[in-house]
């Protein structure tokens, strides 16, 4: 991911603390020294994206994500977070394109497949959505459990293929462990700024 230089670590921890306390305005007010330092700017952009997302300013986060993509075109967090923000700006085609770009690089990302299925379902592309959810479930069985309650997938609930996925979840009796890695409109935080995603996108 985008590392924090040692001389900015204390400031980054302070900003992160304000974000955890849900005081994004304070976090934003502290970021200028990191943003002005070329060595610290990438990590500062990640923190600013998180703060803007916390404020519901999803469109304002997109330029920072574009800059981060220029710095590291292969960083999955950027694609996942851009898709997450674009969904919340009602840009479903843009969100779908972000996840398709990620999956072209990493065909085994269950979170990308699941979120792609959610966004396709919201866009009225039911067949493609079920294909994507099926891929996610094949990669991570817990995705079947998440699919049971995700409101983004409500338009699929009467489809026999989707119902079969849910029956498989009920038959397995597996319970998802820890934070689930899927989309949630109640969560105003983007995916964590690390490669192993364990929260909702």
C-alpha cells in the first residue's frame, strides 16, 4: 500500500485516531504537512479519501483516487474505493468499470466479484449479477451468507439461480467470521487502506 514516512508517522496516527473517533473535519485540518511533502503525499491522500468519505463527500474523493492510481496502477484498494465512492454518487457504470478493471488484474478477488454483482444488480443487469455473485461464492463460501441479507441484491431474490446459492448457504450452516468484506450503505467508511480487505466495500 502507500507507506507513511517515519517523520510523518505520529501525524498519520493522529489523523487516523480522529477518523476512528468519527471527527473527519479535525482529521482534514491536520493533513497539510503530509500533503505538501512528496514522500508523505500518497499516504496523506489515502487519509483524505477516508475523511471525505466519512463526510459523505464521495465525489470530492475521486481526484485523490485518480492521483493514487497514477502512482500505483495496480493497487486494489484504489479500484475498490473508487467503485465504492462512485456507487454513492449514483455512477453505477463507473463503479462497475472500476471493479472490472480490478478483476482483469486479479480474477480471484472475492470482494471485487461480490461488489460487482451488487452493482450489476442495482443497474438491472440480473444475469451478469448472478454470474458475478456465483464467482464470489466459489472463491469465498461466506459470500453466500452475505448475499442472504444484502439489500443491493433484492432484485435477484426470485431468480432460481440466486435462490440456489442461498439454499447452499443455508445447507452449509457456515457462519461468516469477523467483519464481512462487502458493500453496505450503512457504512460510511471506504475499504481499509491495505491489501487484505476485511470490511465492507
